[in-house]
C-alpha cells in the first residue's frame, strides 16, 4: 500500500534515489517517531531498509544498555559493564522475540490481507518501530529509568501497531493493535519470569 506522493513527507516524495542514504534514513526515523503511516508504508515497500533497520536495532540496544544502568540504580555501580552488556543483550533478545512473534502471528495465523508482505521487509518495518526506545539512553537514575522504560514501551506498541497496519495492509487498527499485543505477551512473560 504505497501512499500517493502528495501524502509523503518531503524526503520521501522523490523516492529513494533522489535523497542521500543518510538523509533518507533520518527522514524515515523522524517519521517513525512521529507515527506517520506514510513513513511506515514507505519502509514496507521501499528498498534499502534492511541495513537501516539493523542500525535502528543496534542504536536501540545501545540506548537500552545505557538505560539499564539507570534502571539498576545503585546496584549498577558494582558492575556497570555487566549491566550495560546485559541491557544490550536483553534489548536484542526482546526485539527478536517481539518481531518474530508478531511476524509469525501476522503471516501465519492472521490472514486478513490478500497481499502478504515480504518477510525481510516486514522485519525491517517492525524493526524501525523499535525506534522510540532510543530515549532510554536518558535514564540517568532509577526513577527516570522506570518512567522512560514504560513510556518508550507504550510508544513502541503504538509504533508497532502502525507498522503492522501498513505492512499487512489491515483495514482495522484494532486488529493490528491486537496482533502487536499478542506478539508482546511472550516478551513480557519471558522478561518477568526468566530475565
């Protein structure tokens, strides 16, 4: 579902070849953070998103590692490096599980759309939706970290909902939201009981 050029932001109007890769990446990132459906549609059908999606996931993992230090509070002072590494690994694990669960449920279990997205582009679109978690890097103390982690998780749910809506071409935002929540359940369960 490609939006008409008039509905796209200035960086997206002329297509991938007209803007430098870095500028296109920043325009996409900005659109993702603003929850612009046209940006998600552009990512879902556009090329060159795999590397950009990997960059988003890497930045989010690093930001979560930094945020984990603030979340751990004084306990992190004993071993900052270990807290940072576990934060990064936890973010990567959470991303992978959430994306795989959502993609699996969307592609296999929920067959509303006749046009099923390419799996690589779907994963790229869902990966971009993790972008709100970059703000976890501003978790300087435990109290701020708790608020930021909850706020960014809610923002990620909204971003994932828009991504699923665009990637699968769903007519119902509630259906996309339900899919995202069902994909989030295993992440929450594992984070609570295992990690």
